[in-house]
C-alpha cells in the first residue's frame, strides 16, 4: 500500500527558493545615534502634505479602495501622456514584477536578467516555475546587453533590465537599450525596472518611456517608494501596451493599492518640488560619498541611484560588521560587495570614517 503524503503537495519549483532578505535596522545604542543605510530608503521624513493626505484617507478604512486606482492612474496618464489603459497600479514595482512574470511564463520558460542585480528577480522567476538565465555584469558593474541578447532563446519570455542597476548603480544608456531591443524578438517581454529614475543625472541614460512608445513589448516599472518617501505604503505602477497591461491587471489581486496609499501618492505628485529637493540633496551626497571612497582606493562604479557599491568580494561581511560597530548598518552581499544607501550627511560620514580606516 502506498504511504499517504504527510501534508499538502506544493509545487516542486518552490523547493530551495531563496527568501528575500530585507535590510536590517540599526540596533539602538546608548549615547549615540544609529543609522540604517541598508534598504535604499529616503532618509527624509514625508512632507506634511503626505501625512495629511494619509490621515484623511485612513478615515475610510472600513471601505474597500477603488479597484482601478482611478484618481492616481488618471493623474499619471495626464502627466506621462499615456492612455489610462496602459497603466497598471500595484503594491510597489516589485509586486508588479512578480505578476508580470506570472503573466508571461509557463513552467520551464526562461527569464533573462543581469547578475548581480535586484535579488527579487531570481525569487520571482523561481516562484513562477521559470528557468533563470543570469548574465554576468561587465567589469564596470554594468549590464552586458550584447551578452543578454545572445542569451535569448526560443524559450525566453521575459528579459529584465534594471537601470540604474541595484545593487551596483550604473545606468543603461539609451543607444545601448535601443540596439538591444532591435536584436530581441518582439514576442519577448522587456521589463525596464526604473525604481531609481528620479536620481539619474546622466544625460545618456535610457529613456524607457520613449522606448515603450516605440516597442509594444516594452514594459516600464516605477515606484513611489524611493524618491517619493512612500516605501511603507507600497504603491507603484507599470506602463505597458494594452495586451501586457491587461494581463498584468488580471494577475494582480483586487483592491491591491489602498486608498491611503493612492491618496498619499497623489499628494506626493502634488509636492514634487519639496520631494525633488530631497532627491537633489541625496544626489549631491552621492557624488561626495562616491568620490571620497574612490579617493580612499575603493573601486566604486559609476552610480546614478541613491546608493554606492563597494566590490569587496569576500570582505563584504567584515566591512559591514565594521560599519555596524560604529552605529551604521549597510547591506552586505556575501562574496560580492556592500551596498551603502545614501543617507543623512552624518550617516555618510560614519561610513567614510570606517572606509578610511579600512583602506589605510
């Protein structure tokens, strides 16, 4: 007699799936401030307009939110000059990525992405039963788009391009991405992850929105988590042509974006002058921190995000521990490097002090 299984039978593709590792907060310390530079958060508090909008919306928590997130998608449609039907809201760009891969991939289909890149990509791919195809970054920690194009096969359904790349920082240039799109078949979905768009200052950076207008297989992911101070409320959106946007909405749970998140996002769009002044401060600090680290001898790649990358290899954990001993938590990727979010000047100075002793 065959023994009965001891519990529910789950999908084999989930066996060994990595778990997402969030950046740890700094432990409280007596007599000194501590800082969290491990999660690429905006270190500045939300402006009063955002708090007031969230408080007012919280009074409707007994009601379901608008299924279509209509006020927000309407405003985004007006600002971006795209049809509402080409917008799909969701609980941050990372949730939308999961839904996109679910919409595009059958078990055994391939997802191509650069590596090292955002650690949610392998999790989302494996959760959908897709085969992961990782293409190494160049020596400058940039996407190797020719190699990624060469990795596309008849089984490829999705290619993810993260620009600026998390965790290393460089952007993909517009001519590079345009050439890449010319090489990849039109039935492959190209997902351009622009989570750090507002921090870009490189004039040659890819214009994802322009490429979406030219290519029906391009989908853009954006978020309110970084530049807009709304990481905790989980709201983002995708820009894609109708077949992709329709499929994405079909895979997104109903009522995903709360009224609180929608109203806060609308308020954030209304006070971009304040929020983008925060962004400008962070960009200036990024330049200062990156140049200081390079002067100290670290091979920091060109970064257009709100973080810098230290390619420390096997020393990544030790460097992170040295930072934590001084009251600042950074993100270690064991065997690869450390990603250091740009925070308040005092937090950045602590990292530079540790780095200076490290390189001495």
